[in-house]
């Protein structure tokens, strides 16, 4: 399977991502679905298009002339998109980590939001805790999923959603 990918421009976000909305949320959804197919079909090779956004004179997609924004990381190599962390969760077999998606999705006009939390495969079967402004929202004992979606009721003002995994073996907290 060659050259699969979806555009993601950091300033575009969506609660209901759809094809060609150029949101990070759609890019993550796209890669999740394609990866499931790759695993299900037991393909022997696949190539994400592309690791980094890159210049392409003939392109004019999503209001970004001259750029291909299908990378998992931005053109300047400074910002890892949500889909980068999805692959890191699946492919990294050593590091225990958790990642809260949507940190660039500001100024929401709803009372509650769905927050996607990615957990690395080595951290599976640990307890997962979700907090909003240091107040426990939900926890999952022995979390066995790389992707979890939590509904978080927003407070007035700034909200800080945090995910923590508690490793039962070492009693260590990772956020």
C-alpha cells in the first residue's frame, strides 16, 4: 500500500471531521481507519505519505498555496500532528506515554467536547485517568485501547484537560 495520507493544516479543526476539511482531526481519523485495514489485511508493506509537510508549487489545497500538508509533522519540523502520535502509540514498543489530542483546537462554542486520548502500546493495561482542571472526569481500569474518546464538560474560562496513566507495576504516574 503506497502513498496514503490526508491533508492536515494546524489552524483547521472540527468536532465532526470529514474528508477535505483539512483538519488534524480528519487526518487522525483517516490514518486510524487505514491502519486498521493494514493490520486486518496483514499487508507486508505500507508507506505513509508523508513524514513532513513539503513545498509543491502546483498545489493549492485548503488555502495553502504551494504546500503539501499530508505530513505527520509540519514543514519546519517543529510541530508533530496528532496522527504522528497515533503511529508512535502503535509502533513504539518501549516508551510508555499518553497523549491528549486537540491542544490546538481552541475557542469551542459548546458546553462539552469529546477529547481523544492516545495511549502507547507499552502503557496498555495500565489505569488511565482523565482530568479537567485537575478534577477527575473519568478513569478506565486496565485500559486496553490505544484510542479512547472521553466527553468532557467545559468550565467557564480556560480548561486544561490532562491524561495520566498509572503503571500498576512501578506505581509511577505518566502524563
